[in-house]
C-alpha cells in the first residue's frame, strides 16, 4: 500500500514511473496525434449528421391517404 511507503521511496517510485512514461510517450506520440485528429474529424462529421437529421425532422410531410 502506498501509505506504508516512506517519502523517499514514494519520490523514487514517482520519478521512475515518470521516466518510463516519458520514454513511452515518444513512441506513442504519432498514435496519440492520430487519435486526436480522428476524434476531431469524427466530431465534425457527427455534428454535420446531427444538423442534417434536425433539418430533415423539421420538414413537414403529409401522411399518405389512409394512414393516421
């Protein structure tokens, strides 16, 4: 448990994790960039689709004869 560790051990563990994370971030950078770009494109496409659906729902359409 983290509470049982001394302050020096906690600091050493934190530093080690940050160094490891830093090394992995350089490898994962292109993937993260692609994920951010894909998310932005997906958000824009979803917004356009929502606007198209809303516009379509606003159009008043007459029901065919015999339908209620």
